């Protein structure tokens, strides 16, 4: 069945089409989520990624009510799609999940992927070269497919701007590549750059809280990671989307 799914969802968007998304973008997850809701079990959200995944997990589990949600941490630091000699992400996630179904999967990789790779054919592929994109693209496709075999609705959380200019350019290119790949897979990509940047779209360690106007530290001192407050900041709209998606599915199931 053809689905119409927004390729990129800005983290600061106030009008994410989640009701439509529950019906159009999440067909593989509907049956699993409806079963979970019908049985009165907590919605299981599995978070995958590197150190940014750790932060996304922390941000979501601090915002989603514990009575109705179970936010599971499958992220591991110092991992990525360019580091398969160290750890094959697909194999690792599949082994840890076993036969357990998950309702929603959230992915956030990329902080360690700004490097060239040795392809499966033993060839060196520089960062963002055609061979790099082909190899990493295949890995992304398999990873999402693996999560969908567990009946999960999949989201991808992109990375914010980096303080170092060269790293920011590399991460920006990776973000754009991952966003384009997710669009092909009909996976919503959460672009965190708009909400974690200043008024000029540039890196900033401090931003004004949109609710209070208070100057708030959202980045760590390394210029790469978010502060704990920052991880809540960049997952705030995603937590709202997830709640809206769950409630839309609940309503569709009950006819309300």
C-alpha cells in the first residue's frame, strides 16, 4: 500500500501531522501498537544509537509518562555505521531484541560516522564518496528493515550543528544523506538543527527557552554533545509526536 509520509520533520514544528501519520506512515506498526493498547500494556519504545542515542533515550524517558510508556535503551557509545569492524549494528540490535516486539523505534547515529570506511569488498571509501554512500546506504536499509520486522514504527533523530566548522560541515553532509535515505524508506527524520541553533542558524551553547525566555545551556563543553537539558530540548517535539501517534492509534482502534 502506498504511503504518503513527510520525509523531514523539523523539531520545532508545532503542527506535525501525527494523526495522519498514524494512518499513513505507520501501517506496519498499527497492528502491533493496537495489540499493545488493547492488552493494556505500556507502549515499548526502543532507542538505538551512539552517545547521542543515550541522550535521546534520556530525553524521551524523562518526558513520556512511565505509566503508559516503557523507554528501552539499546544505544551504545562509540558506535556507528562506519565502524562495522568494531561492531555490526544490525547483528548487535537483532541479538539484543531477540523475538521481542517493539511498538516504536527511535534511531540517532552519526556523531562517529564522519570518516571513511573499508567496504565489504575491502576497498577504501572516503567520507561521502559514491562507494561510501552505497555501502552506508545498504547498512541503513538493512537496519530499518530489521526494526520493521519487529513491527516498529521508526523515527530517526538527526544531529544538531557542531561548534567546529569542519566537523559541522561533515555532520551536515551526513545528516542530509541520512535524511534522504530515510525519505526513501518512508521514515520520519527529525531535523534538530532548527531548534538547537541560534537565530542565524548557527551553533550556540546557550539559547532562550521558548516557554520561559530564560537563557539556557543546551550543549556540553566539547561542542559536540547536548547537555542533559539539551537532550530534553531536542526530543520535546518527538515525545509529543509519539504521544499524538499513540493516541491517534488508540482512537482509530476504538472508533472515537
